[in-house]
C-alpha cells in the first residue's frame, strides 16, 4: 500500500501544494491559526466496525464482491489498509458473535502487529445463535422469561470478558427488544426489566470501562422499541451510574429529527458517550457518512467541537463508524466515510466561535448564521489531505487504493466467502 500511496501522492503533489498555499493564505488573512487547525484535524480518529468490511445485504438479497474478508483476521488486515490510507482509523469495534475470535490473545497480537487496537465491543442479543438454548424472538433483556434474560446478561458479561482480553475499554449495547403490535408488550414493565438486566451488566463492568446504551426508533420492532429514543437511553444511563452513557447513531432517528440538538442535550446531561457515524435518507440506511446530509453532519460536528472547547479533554466520546454497504467496495466506502468525517470535523474547527458567540448574544440572526456558513462553505480538502500526507497517508485514499490492486490481489487468495454479513440491520 505504501508504494501506491507514494505514487499517488507524487502525482497529486504540485496541485495539492498550490491548493494548500491558496487556502492557507486566505485563512491567515482571516486571522486563522493554520498550524493549529492541522493539529486539530489530525486529532480526529474514528473506529471501524468489524461488520463494515464485507459487502452488506438488504433483506432482499446480497451481491458479494470478490475478495471479501473470510474471517476476523482478514477484516483486521483490511482495516490496516484503511488506516494506512487515511491515518484516522487505528481501532476496531468488534461485534460478538459475528467476529468472535477463537483466541482473543492471538487476535490482539495480530492487531498489534498491524498497529491496530480495539474500541468498544458490541454484544448481540438480537439474533439466535446456533446451539443457543433459549430464543430472543420476543426480546432479550426485556423478556418476560427470567431464563432468557439470564442468558442475555450472561452473553453481555462474556462480551466484556473478551473485550477485556483484547484491550477494549467499553461495551455498546444495542437492543432489538420491542413489540410489533399494541398490547403485545407491557410498555413500562419491559423497560424496567431491561434496566434490571443492565444494572447487572453494569455491576460487572471493569472499573475503567464504560457502557453505552444505543437507541433506535424502530426496526426490527415496528410498534414499540424498548430503547426507542435518546430520552429512554438517557433514563437508562442516568439510572445505571457515572460510567454509563448514551451512544448516538446518526441513522437511528425519525426523519427530520434535529440530531445536533440531541447531541447538545446529551452533552449538557454529561451523558454523550459514543457515536455511530453513517448517513441516511429515510431510516437506518447505514450509508457513507456525509453522502446524503453533509450540512447535518457539519452541525453535529460543530456541537462536538464546541463541547470539546467548553469541557476540555474530559469530553472524549468514542467515535465509531456504523455502516454497511451493498453496492460499494467496503474499503472504498469506509475511505469515503473517513474523508467526509475529517472534512466535516475540519469545517467545525474553522467556526469562529468568539464571533458566533458574540452574534448569538446580540441576537444577530444573520451574522450568526453567516459565521457558521462561512466555515461550512470553506473548501477544506487541501487541509485534510495535508494532514493525511504528513502522517504518511494518501492525498487521495480512494485512488491510491484502486491503483494498489489490493482487492484484485486478495480476491485470488480469499476464494471461500464464509462470512455472511448482517441483513438489513
Ligand atoms: C443496529 C445498530 C447497532 C449495530 C447493528 C448491526 O441497527 O446500529 O449499532 O451493531 O445494527
Ligand atoms: Mn449503530
Ligand atoms: Mn443501525
């Protein structure tokens, strides 16, 4: 990959240098600290979910590409490629049991050899696994049957155990629990049972670990999801304690929800724990971040940067990607997501916060909005590319990936696709 990166960077070098000069000159004239911006952009890192490396499917089918990773080791190899290209993805968020390692120590060593570590581990009580005693058809942590709840709690404790060996420091719990028809489930009791189980998982959390609850309005439950919205998620996190917080998945909101406002509220509550970046037009579409609503992504990043200014280093949400593509090459899709995240983050860093604050205090609607838009409309691509270049990454990750011939190469070796990716999750 390094050869392809060097070749690509040589091709784009002159043009990049000219674009970077022009932008730096303009930013300096506006009083911006260009060096500071470059450092700030470089500080943004995002974890890659282990389920994003294979071609995703929908419930109507799957069209696998060649050379998909066959196991978790090959998935890490692909994340290492992404990291070489983008220099922004040094960690993996592992899903268990989809990517459960036979030997976590060995997987940790394999990851370390690739320069990778582990972010939050994800439990799965939304599907029945082969050989499982009791079914999650009617829920897991919310289930009416104690036995099912016990089994689901035990699974989460196991996930924590695996994560501990891998060097992870948090668990994300997303529950499909809910009902499809009015009357099917006692709305209050099902929530209380869920909290009761989460309390037991929380009690087993290693001291330096965090627990994230992830809300989702619907799917697969179409009438009432137990952890349906950020309010429910917040109630759980507050009841559990200090090390529990909420995870916001950008695709888990009803159309037109003001997600930046959700972020702001959770920051105020001190309960914004993690993020799943992706994009969506209608539902939990898991598309490339920034592909559909780039302005919304910018406004979310603006809240995150603003919270960082206000709270300092203690504000450290776990930034993760949650996407699943059925059309794009997964590595290219991830490279585009990382790039779009870096750009949105870079734009948010450019917001003149003092000016914005001043205009807000003066109730100057026009100048406040113009201050935000001035940052949003700045073409930050040269800054972001420069950050990658300085770290040894690619000026243009997708073209470097294509010219490397990586997918063709692994296609020859990865001949049996044993992995069946998530369908419509
Ligand atoms: C869910 C949710 C979870 C993810 C699964 C695969 O919709 O977003 O975060 O682990 O999908
Ligand atoms: Mn998610
Ligand atoms: Mn989702």
